């Protein structure tokens, strides 16, 4: 029967074809005309796409499944009227308005059923940012039993401050599925006349700030009966922010919610009784039948609580049976909570909160989702990651990562090429371009000295053997099937993040504190900065190492020291190009060495060009700005991408990522895809004073501005001096571009502006910004020894009115419990729409380059 219901739902939503060929992330990210239109859904078939697009853009209205009141609904009600012979009557009973849409939970089930595991992961990550409850157990839709979603939650990382750390201002940051905490479950026995989900939302909402974690009947279309989502278990969390008066609880706690009656979903219920510290059962009547059912729980060690609706049932009978149950389930008087229509809601919620508090005080069992999976397996519940591809690749990754005891040492010993060897190489290479320390050595001689030095360093690199870990890494990305490779890289990311996270988050917290209190202690800050970079470890370091092996081999071949036929690494750029096509970010600029591995990047791009059969016109879009001000988040929100954020590590250098443009739109946009470049934050002003890092920032800015067609300058800053520093860097970069005849478009994004009328109010500021920029340009032109008069409009394409964006802060309220701010996603979406209009209208002054042109251009820069 359920099979039939599922088929019907999928048919209504026109999703049948995705039941076998699952939807992938690329299907959702691809730029097509639908992603640029903002129509409310009109037909049932629009709903899954509406949900997907909205949730990817962090739009907190994503779960609204109401259809726009269009012609179809109106007509139907007219037909209804005629059938019922009520002609011209104004008041009549019609149930059309409840049945025209679908329950949001049904949509969620259908979408998850039709998504592959990577898209599922992305959906859940974004839902978690919106503070939506997440699916924990998916009902048995196309499987004999329900499924626990563990893999789908693996990418979520949460940060919080338990009260025990409030004094020291420390915080915890951990992968959600590994975080152990008590779980409290809420279930229903029989029918219940008030909304359990609504009550849960009240319990979890911070004071004065209601949030709908769980879908409930008063949400748009939340009242539509569920077709397939019965037996769904959702989970949500409370995390403290370290503010004793405002936090509901001092420690994290998980709350689950079973949809449907426990009698029909006994497996789910059994699971919940085992993983939870307490189970709250909502009921109206408890009769012989319910008594028998519940008395089978007498072996259970969980605490049970009853929430009874006093009016609805037969209180005396219910109480009699509860008294019989009390010794079996070890119920005390406090385990029964009565509610009726006279009960004050706020008081009742407080009572529940304090009950939960007392459960948390009684040293309850603590479990993470990974621990729950063990119990689920015993009960015969399926786990989404229990299949061969996922488990074997996990083991491959373990073989690599089990050797990492200390990140700093591991990088020194096992990723040698990118250490001092490459950093020195980068220095010599730059000196070769600039010839600053030439002294009185004749130019030719100096050059050849430098070249010898480079060759010597490359030679040293080339002599290194591939380490065991690298061999395993290469074998995996080379020989695994695409699906397995995808799992492999994800596991690498999770494991490496996990290993590096603890030390990194400590360092980053320290860094932040130091930034605030900095006096003359720039030395210490610089040290910390260095430590952060040596403590970071991600897949990009492995890729970077491959790049260096490749580069070293290439220069040996050029010098004739290796025969062409003896090359080992020729296949590597092709592998990296495949990864790019599959949507992985690839490092363009190594932020640690502050250099581009030119041969490596060139060959990857050439391979890409070949794989695209020469159709590789791309539009390059870049974001620049101060570090940790949400540049990656901006890009991720705009395009649904996965640049690393909040994993305790900030972007170093610059990464590039491909977004495909759908065939139909290619002509309109004049390009085949979009190349998005995410850059490392420009340094905090304290650090910028250190000569080295200032130079690094300048180089980075010059290069990425040079490469891009559109540059977004992110101005999320609280104080004006920081902003000035960044602008100065940007201006210099644009000026250098002017010298070589390149004039990119520039968009300024002012983040963290809360006022709705910001654009009007800030007219004066914009004028001021322009004046400031013009001043800077004059000064910069002098420094760069340009004699002509240069205005702003000479060096960048910038429209005072149209190219300034005011974007409110990301969070609505105070993290970690704050959902994404509506205004944030709305403004980011507006910016995206504008950019595409801009491209479409050919307002851009230049035509997009294809890859060979891009490579030439990059080399000249
Ligand atoms: C839900 O969507 C419908 C149709 O798009 C719209 O009319 C309604 O205002 C929305 N409700 C909420 C609460 O956003
Ligand atoms: C509870 O008992 C009352 C009175 O017999 C009945 O009207 C009501 O439908 C029952 N409710 C449930 C959930 O069985
Ligand atoms: C974290 O730092 C400590 C102290 O510096 C070090 O002993 C430990 O090995 C580091 N852990 C990792 C995983 O690098
Ligand atoms: C935004 O403003 C809030 C409040 O002033 C501040 O705490 C937060 O750090 C700011 N965020 C950014 C990215 O500047
Ligand atoms: C969210 O989507 C709705 C419906 O398409 C749209 O009206 C609204 O402006 C969007 N809001 C945000 C915050 O993006």
C-alpha cells in the first residue's frame, strides 16, 4: 500500500524518472532559466524544485508548499459550487483549500527519495543552517524498513559554548554526528488534539524569538494530510551560546519527533526508546489496549513521561491504567503532565523545559548519531551509509589518515614538496620576474643564477619518493569509479577536518581574541597566523603535493634529465580536470607559498578544455575582502556551492570552481560555464603592516582581479580603517590592470547592514566611497609612477547606483540557535539575479575568454 502511495506522490510531483536515476547536486546547481526566475509554485510538480532551490539559497520559506492561487484552484471551486447546487451562495463548505497542495513533509520525503547521497548531504546541511528539524529516520518508502540518515548529516559542523566554558570564553566545535548529548523523544499514542510539533517549537525557541524548527499544522500547507511521511522521525537540537540568562539549557540536547502513531510505527518507537534519555508520550485515552502495548516496555531503561489531554478522554479510566503502568515503567508523579484548554501555554512550556532540565541534570546517557546507528543496525533499521562504495572508500581513507598523529609533523614529513622547497622556489621565481636583488651582477648572469637555483630546487623535489599515503591517495582518485571517488574525497574531507579541528579551533579563537586586544603585539599575531596555516590540513594539501610532483617532473623533462617516456605523473592533470567537472574546487593560488603552480594549473585547464571538446568559454567571477567576513558563505549562498566555511579553517590562497550553464542558456549568457574564484581573506590590518603579508595581499588581489570579469568586493567591516586598507589594495590592483588594458566590472557588497532603507540612506556614503576611491587612485597612480590623470571610471567599470549592495547580517538573532536571516538570502538572490541580467544584456565590456585565452592571460599576469 505504501509503495502505491509513494508512486502516486512521485507521479503527482513528476519525479518518477528520478527514482532510479537520482537527482545530483549538479542538476540543482546548474544555471538554467528556472534558477533565475522567482516564481511561486503553481502546480504540484513545481513543489520539489521550489523546495530545492529555496533551501539551497537558504530561503527560510523553503518549506512553504502552498501553491499560488491561480486559475486552476479558482475554477475547481466554481465546479464544486455547481455540483453542490449552491449556485450564488456566498457561504458554502468546500475542502478544496486543504487538498490543493501537499504536506511539506511529503515533499521532503519525495525529494530525499529522488536525490543521491551527496545531494542529500547538501540539502541537510542547508536545512541545518535554516534551523529546520532534520530527517533522522526516513519512513520505509522504497525499502522494507525505515532508514537512518547518518551520511546525510556528516557534513554538518556545529559550534557552541557550554556554560562550563562561559568564563574562559572557549567554545566547542564538532561534527554534529559525533557530538554526544542526551536525546529527548516526543511521540504520540492514539490521537491527540493539540499539535505536538508546535509545542516542541515553543520548547526549543529562545525567549522572545519564536522559530519553527518543526513543520506544524499552522504553517502554510502544514495542515494538508500526509500521504507518505507517516513514520518519519525528525531531529532538532538546542545548542547553548554561553549566555547564562538567555540559554534554555547549559549543554546541548537533541529532540526527536515521531510523525504518526507509535502503534503503527513500533520499530521507530523502539529505536527511540533505546537512544533516548527520556520519551514523552502524548495521549488522550489509555485503555486496556494501550496498557497492554505499553506494558511491553517494562524492560526498558528509558524514562517515560506522559502528556495527557484532560478533556478529551475518560480521565478516570486513563488514570487507573496509568497507575497500573507506574511500577512497570517506574513512573513518578512528576512523570505525568496534564494539559487542557485552560492550561496556560507559557506556563506549560516552562514546566516542560524544567522537566527536560531535570532529566539533563540526572546524568543521562549521551549519544551521537553515529552511536545511534549501532542501535539502529541491531534493530534491523537500514543506515544510509551501509553500502559497499561508502564503506570500502572509508577504509581506504582510514589507511591514509590513521598515520596522521600530529598535523604539523605529518606535513613536514609526508607532504615535503610543498614545504620549504616550494616556498623557496616561489621566492626565486618571483625574483626572476622582478630582479630586485640583482645588485651589480649583470642581468643575464643573475638570471641564469636564479634559474640554476630553481632547477636545483626542482631537482630536490623530484628526488623525493612518493610517500605511502600519497600513493594510496593517487590510486584512489585514479582508479576508483566516479561514485566511489566522490565518497573517497568526502571521507578524506571529514577525516582530515576532524583531525585538524581541535587544534585549529583553539588557535582561531586565540587569534580572534588577540585581534581585538592587539596592542603592539603584531609579532604574536603573525606567529599565530603561521601556526594556523601549518595546522590546517585538507584534501587541497594532498592535491597541492601532487601538483608539485608534477611540476618537478615537468622541469626535469624540459632539462632533458628525464625521458618523456619515463614520466610517471602525466595523468594527474586529467584527474584534476575530472574533479573540476564534478564540481570540486581546485587550488589556483597556493596561499602558503603565495604562488601559482603554473604548469600544473595550465595543464589541468588544458585537459579541461579538451574534455569540454573546445567549448570552454567562461565568465570569471571573484570575491575579495577581509578575512572571515563570509566571502565563502556569500558564494555558497549565491550558487549553492561548497567552498569550505566554518570548518575551523579559512580559505588560504584562491580556489576555482566550475558551474555549468545549461545548454539553452549558453547563448543568452555568451558563455559555457562560470568559473567562480573564492579567495583567501585579505589580512587583518595589524598583519597587513608586516611587510611580507602586505605584499602577499597585493599580489593576491592583483592576480584575481586580473583574472576576473566581475569582482565582488566584500566590505563586511565594522571599522573604517580596515575598509580603507582593503580598498587601497584593490585600487592598486585595478590600476595595474589598467596599465595592461584590462578593466573588470566591480560590485561592492556592504554586509551586515540591517536597515531596509539602506540603499537610500547610504547615498551619501556611496558618494563618499567614490571620493575616497578617487583620492586613493590619485595617490596610487603617483606611487606607481603614472603621470596621467586617472579617474575611477578609467580603471573599473562601476556604477555608483547599481553596483552597491547592502546585505544584512547572515544570522537572524544570535548563533548558534539563530536561523539564517530572511533579508540575507533575499539580498544575495537579488545580487545573483542582477549579475545574470547584467551578463545577459551584454553590459560587460568584454567577451568571455575560452580556456586557451585564459591560460595565456594568466601567464602574462
Ligand atoms: C506561502 O506561499 C504562498 C504561495 O506562494 C503565499 O501566498 C503565502 O504567503 C506563503 N506563506 C508564507 C507564510 O510565506
Ligand atoms: C477517548 O474516549 C472518549 C470517550 O469515550 C472518546 O470520545 C474519544 O474518542 C476517545 N479518544 C481516543 C483517542 O480514543
Ligand atoms: C595538537 O597540538 C598539540 C600541542 O601542540 C600536539 O601535541 C598534537 O599532536 C596536535 N594534534 C594534532 C592532531 O595535530
Ligand atoms: C555584524 O554585526 C554584528 C553586530 O554588530 C557583529 O557582532 C558581527 O561580528 C558582524 N559581522 C560581520 C561579518 O561583520
Ligand atoms: C523566498 O522565496 C519566496 C518565494 O519564492 C520569495 O517570495 C521570497 O522573496 C524569498 N525570500 C528570501 C528571504 O529569499
